[in-house]
């Protein structure tokens, strides 16, 4: 499902964690 959007859930979680870290 998420792959259809070109983004995997793991990538989303990593992105969110990076934003929180900044």
C-alpha cells in the first residue's frame, strides 16, 4: 500500500524522527 505512494513506512518514521531531532 505505502509503496504505491513511493514511500515506505520505515522512511516516514525515519523522516519524522529526523524532524523531531532537529
